[in-house]
């Protein structure tokens, strides 16, 4: 019984910590660009996102904590 409980807890922890969906759901992730549509309406590529949010690029907006990650619009353009 203890082994099964341990496996269930381990599986739950791995699922919870993998991917970025859980952080968005729990509010740890950045706000959606839908919150500021007038500023982001011209953003159609990740390079445009990182042009404003890259911490090494004198960001105009809040810096991203993951500038090397691609998929800005995939995660933030819900």
C-alpha cells in the first residue's frame, strides 16, 4: 500500500511540475497579452515579443524570465 501511495504522489508531482500550463493556471506565469490588446495587436512572432520583453534588450515591457524560450504567443496569446 505504501509503495502505491508513493508512486501516486511521485506521478502527481511530476505532472504538476512539468510544462507551463500549471504555472499559468496557478497565476505564476505572466499575464496574457489579451490583458493589453491595444499594445500587443501587432505582435505576430516571438521575436517581436522578445524585442520588448528581453531583459538584455532594454525592455520596454516587463522582462521575461525565460528569454531563450520560444513559444511566447503559444503560451500567452490565449
